[in-house]
C-alpha cells in the first residue's frame, strides 16, 4: 500500500477546514488539543469522603483537552509508601512510583497507537485527533516516504508530545475546629484589653466570626502535573523495536512482551499547584448538601487546573476565537479570568506537502474585565447574586484589541 498524492490533498483540505475559517461566526471549531489522563489519590480519610470522590468522578472532564484516560482513575497511595502526614515532596515520590510501577506511560502510548490485545498498532487515533481525513496503517511504507515521516513528525510534536497526567489529592477539612482555634486565640488577645467595654466588644467580634466560619468544610486540592516524554530517541526506538502491524509477524510475541515490560516510556514531573474553597451548609431551598459538594469539588478542580495552566507554559491550552465581532472566545471564570489578561492570537498554517503545522502570531488581545463569561459548573446555583442573569447571559468572554482576526483563529494566554 502506497501513500498517494490524493492523501496529501485530503490531509491539507481537512486540516485547513479546521483552521482557516471565513469571517462567519463558528459554533464548533476543530483544532489539535493536548491530551489528558486524570487520577485521584483517595487514601486519606476525611469528612464526606464518599460524596467528594463521587463528585470528582461526576465532574465534567476539562473541555480544552482530549480525554486520554487509560484505566484506573484512582489509587490508594498507602500501597505505594505514602504516610498520613506525607509532605508534598514525599507525595511526589509516591505518585512517581505509582506511575512507574503501573506502567501508565506505556498505557498512554498504547492508546495513542490504538494497540489491540494481540499487540498490533495503527494510527487511526492520531489521524482523528490530528484532523487527518484519511489513515494509513502500513507503517513501513509510510516511514519510507518523506510525506509519511513528516506526518509522523507532526503527530509526535503536536499530539503525543502534548500528553499529560494530572494526579489530584483532595480532602475536606471541617471548618469548626479551625474556626474554634481562631476564636480562642482572638479571645486570649481580647482578655488582655484593660478597658472592659472594648474587651467585651472584641470578644463579641470573635464569637461572631466563629459562628460564621464554623459551618461546613473547606475543600483542598493539590494536583501533580506530569508530561509524557516523546522525543526522537523514544519515538525512533518505538517504531524500530516495538511497532507491530501484523499479528502473523514471526516476532509478534516477542515484540508484544517487550513493549509490555519496557521502561522506555516515561512521564516527566512538571510541577504542582494547590487550591482551596469554602463549603458552607447554610442551605436554602434550592441547594442540597450533595449539590454544594458537587459544585465545590468541580470548581475547586477547575481552579487548580487554571493555576497549573498559568504557571506552566507547556500545559497552556489554545482556544478558538468564537466570533470576530464582537471579539469573543469560550473561556471565562472557570479558567480563572479576572480581567486584563493578555492572549496572543495565532493563525495555523499547514505545509500541504508535509502536513506540518506552524502557528504564526497575528496580534495580542486583552480580556474585557466587564464582560467575563461565567462558565463555571452549574453557574448560578450557588451564586444568588447572579440570579438576574449577569455574566451568565454572555455566550463567551469579550476581548479588547483590533486586527484582522476571524473566528477559528486560536488564542493562548501570555504572561
């Protein structure tokens, strides 16, 4: 089977249909995304643990990433050496050990190449996520041609090399003990006041603050970010030593076993971030305890992801411009926008002969602080001040800035 010139034409047309759009508003734009697998550490005991874990599983998957789940979504860290009072550095060691022992990197590569039970691979998923409208499965033929090598190169660069794992540790902490400690410390300070009236007033303030803070819980999330290593050595060794497209190959069994046991594939630790949010149960008619837990967990996850994206450039996502007039995009409070953030506007250009895509900067735009879209999970259910619509009425966040921009161009936040 040979790569025909028509394949390259289809490739170019399909990809440009996803990138170079007219000035008409777009409801859905296809573009190459990073891929993500998420895992929860669930070893510690804490209040409402069952509801928290359930809320984590039910939370929407981050919509700026392709879902690259590869098996179990949680694990008991104690089985990998974690202590109850493990520091963040110790927990990183535990997570790294877990990822290595369970061969998560191997599983992620296997998913990229649609590995079957008999050990054979294909590149259908790469074609799909790479916006390729045709596929070829004869790797020997493809890798023997300049066009085939170019497609594999761009697939590795744009897709496989942007594959991540986020491992999150969550806990609910009761507010009352913390609030009590704060109140007792405030009262000790107040009792040192010699003037009785001022002393009584300070004690009353401490008691009031305690009454307001003691109800409910605080959600704490720490997330550890890892990236799949996919360089020339890794990809070259994979194609040469492990690639299998025919189960009848005399070396099929050996290659299958070698891939399963290989330590070639690695996940690199990028960094971590933490986020917290207050959960109170002074419930109104429209809010149940489970609803508040679900909302708090989902928003806490969004918050920590937004912090990871802002801190680590490699994890930043691209987002299509939703419309050019007004200038808008489908990001908002969920992504941590506050107003004034700057985004570079990128235009994707593909070489029709190779399939390699390059992003050219076309300008910079800024978030309009008065028009930020509230796209948080179930926006409005907890936010009674938004009951009149407010930011929810927007279809996307508006931006300030001019230029020859069109819907479908990609934007990426800059520092």
